[in-house]
C-alpha cells in the first residue's frame, strides 16, 4: 500500500502538471470544453487528488508495510510542524483566494499576490503541503512517511511550481486598462 499511495501522489502531481501546462500553453480546456473548461479541470483534479488522499489516509490507518521508527518524543514536534503548515497554507489562500486550489488563474479567475506570505516564500502552498508530510512522519513517529515529503518537495516545489509559475508583474500590468484605451 505504501508504494501505491506514493505512486498515486506522484501521479496526481504529474496529471496536474500536464493539465496546467496544456491549458497554459495551448488553452486546451478552453478549446475542448468551452465555458465548462474550469469545471472540467476541477473534476479532473478532484478525481486524481482525491484518490491520492484516500490512499494516503488508508495507508496511515492500516500502517505501512515497512517502518523506519523514530523516537516517540518527536510527536509533539510533529504537531508544531502541522500548525506551521496550516498557518502557511491559510496565509497563501488568504492572499490568492480559494480558486488557486484549482488553478483558477489559468481560467480567467486570477488573483495575484506579491506581498504577505508570497513576499517571504516563493510557493507557500507547496511548502505547506511538504511540511504536512514532514508533520505526518513526526506525528506517526515513522520516517517512512518522509518519502511523501520527498515526492512533494520534488514534484510540487521542484516541478509543478515551475509549470505553474506566472510572471506576476506582467500579468498585473496586462490586467490594467491601457492609458488612453477604451
């Protein structure tokens, strides 16, 4: 189950990356689904991320096949890391809006953030996800869950963040009416 859950997480990241890239570069959803482009994207994300989350939850409930035990004294540290992840995630959503969870900025629902948490962290949502997996490893006192943090770090912060990167200054400038324009 461990390897299936890890594969599901990596698969969700890959599907999300390809979906965003095709929309960002080729307006794929707009051409195929028209006005239902964003709901179609949301449905895809709910399916792949939902499957990954369910498999991770089942893994935690059943326990992984292999274990790399940590001392039990790390559990309270895991709660502190979980709190930090929650605060970072909350600040990111506050700055960007809930539409950012479903890549709304690629579907005409843009809200850009340059300051706040985005002034301190480049990709705070993905930092929060990675910290959540570190927290899981500490709370369960099992380093095997750090494999999920590694997949998150490489997949979300290393790859997906680059696929989704937007030149905020250019996007903000483009959304302003041109001087003397209609």
